[in-house]
C-alpha cells in the first residue's frame, strides 16, 4: 500500500472516510473536488496517490464541513 501525499499534516486517504461519515458519498466528494469517483475510491483504498491539487481540494472540503453545522450537511446517499 502506498502512502498518500500529506499537506500540513493531512492525509487524503484518511479525510475521505471522515467525509463519508459526515454524509458525503465518494461520488459527491468527487464532484465537489472536480475529479472522477473511481479516483476518490482508489485514494480511500490506498491504491493510488493523488495529485497535490486534489489533496488540497479534499482538505478544503473537509475544513468547510467542519465549520458547517451538522444539520446543514448533506444526507447520507
């Protein structure tokens, strides 16, 4: 298993399941980050390393969700 790129101590492979737990499907994460759903799945499973720009997009989405009240988050798909 390969290690994912870290930005400011963040690991995209760990952020995706955290977003899933907040109600975000892999497909919704992919749309929000402007990439394909299989890319998100491969990152989550540790099969591939993401580009740095995608790591930043995932982290930005995660940070936005942390600052969003739970009642405003999307429902689980």
